[in-house]
C-alpha cells in the first residue's frame, strides 16, 4: 500500500508544478508589451541613387514627380552588372506596396520576376499619353509600359489599379 500513496503524491506534485508554471507564464505574458501593428517603415531619400541611375542606365530612368507626401519611398536600388535594373519601392497612402521597375533583361523573364507571376490581361489604357497594359496576379497586379525599346518599365505591387495608375501618371523619365 505504501507504493500506491507515493505514486499518487508524485502525480499530484507534477500537476501542481504544471499549474504553477502555467500561472507564471501567464503573468509574464501579461507584463510583456505586445505590438501587433505593422512596423513603421523608414522613408528613404532616393535622389542620389536616381541621379546615379540616370547617368549610368542605357535607358531613360523613371521616377515619380509631384506625388503627395503620403506616398513613402521605402526602397531604392540600381544595378548595372548583368542587366541595367532600376527599382524604386513605395508604400501608398493606403499602406499598400507600389514599385517602379525597369530593366534591360529579356522582357518575359523580367516581367515574370517584377510582377511576381502576374499574367497579361490584354486590356490597355492610356495614362498621360502613354499606353500601359494591365497584368493581374495572385500577389501583385501591374501596369506595363508599351512601346519602349531596349528596356521594360513596369509599375507593380499590392495596391489597387487606381493607385498603380496614380504612380504611372506621376512618372517622369530623364
């Protein structure tokens, strides 16, 4: 009989220990601050990279002019190694992502990468006197500039077509 009492005591002690651990973990959880909001993205100044890209690229480099301050530039890069590639990323006023990308890479390969696998819809629209083709995808939608030789220009991202159009309207090439 002595063995039975010892096993019951051990099981009871384990359950009590588990209860204390859960209680301590709950208290720790309550006192640790939680911030589930999206992180505040740092605004980048892309003027120097833009000037560098405009000097180095074999095509007129596009960047927006006149966008309201609610559009926040968050990423910029120019790479001239294998292909002359320009990228300028923004968060729009609605918190969605919009990017301007240009490259001399083969058009089908570049568009697949830049649009995250979006597909051409066949619909075109005139934006600021230029013809753009709509591409739709699971992750990104895009507007692809038509009639450029030697490079491909795309406005892409998670934003609505209305926001992509605003970016395309603001683009200036030099």
